[in-house]
């Protein structure tokens, strides 16, 4: 994740859970009439340490929300809002990484 400038340049950050468990991101997927598929990761206003980096962040779900989120029969927005919950923002940490990250012209470890 990057955005907040450091010394006038965008600075890359690595975000993860403090306990290093996976962060489950909410996404949507659909088939389109042209036989292609479309997908997107949902975002929300930044919470916790992510607010120090950017104004928005991917919607991270707590583990109990995975089954209801992935239930293909669950399509009612209000029901989804009641059964799906955010990951506690206090579980997320971050650190700075090299500005070489996220540039296709850079190769190497």
C-alpha cells in the first residue's frame, strides 16, 4: 500500500496482521455478457494504522464473516451488513518498504 508522501515521494508500506494470519479481503466477481469475468476488491475509509498511509483501504473481513460473505445465496445488502464484520483494525500493523517495490521496471529480490 502506498500514497502518503515521504520527502516528496510516494512511500511503499507493507501491511499485515500482527499475528501474521491471513487478511481476508472482500471482493466481488461477476460473469459478463461478453464471456469475460470482472472482479474487484471492495474498499472502505481507512481505519487504524492505515489512516496514517491513505484515506481508504481494502475491506478486511474477520474470519467469522468468510462463510456468510462467500454464500452465493446471500444477496440482500441489509442481511449481509448484519452478518459480515470488519477485521479489528487494531490487529493490523505496517512498516516501510523500499520505493523499488511496485515498479515493473525493477527486477530482483
